[in-house]
């Protein structure tokens, strides 16, 4: 396991929003991340399926951690664009499988496939992040992102 992957695993444990959702980190390596999220009542929309905003948040987070696993701990990631297509409902478990398609010096683009517990594809997303050095270390660490 690389230092970046180890750091990204530790970072995952500190993200309060992901804890609130109940997301689990199932697989992590540079440029690839799989997250899972069991459906519970608090994550449902009016008809009992997983809320689309929750699915989008899971997709966004999966791309972020795929990038984190390949970058410096001094790098901050911010979502700059996201496009998601919902193909079917999630009735039980959401599985987000993210792969980075391109990672440059300032931008990274990832694709996420979201499926349910039965393997049915439920959504597909493209997410773009800006990579920037943390402000406190920007002058020294710019090249490390």
C-alpha cells in the first residue's frame, strides 16, 4: 500500500458527512475507489428508494477518494463539475465504483458507476475536481498535487 493510499484511508475515517451517511470504504487504490452505502429510512425519498442527492454524494465522494489515493496529503480537492444520470432506483444497497479517467496538475476527471446490491446499474456520473495545494503550504507544495 502506498503512502497516498494509507493517508486516503485515514482521511476517509475523518469525514463526518460520510460517517453520517453510513458509507463504507470497500476498495481503494490509486485512481480507483469503491464505496458502499446501505439504504436506511433517513436516506429515502418519498417512495422508499434511496434519495438521488444521497446517490450523487456517494458518487462525488468515490471520485474524491480515488484521487486522494494518488495525490499528496498536501493537496485539497474541490468539486468543480458533476453530471449524473439516474438509470434505476436503489432499493437496498448502493455501490459506487469510481475510476479516474484523467489526472493533470490542476484538474482530475472521474467516472462513477452506481449499482444496487443485485448488480443492476442505477446511475452513472462524471465528476471533475480541481486539485490545489493547501493554503498553508501552497508556496512549498504546489508541485505535490
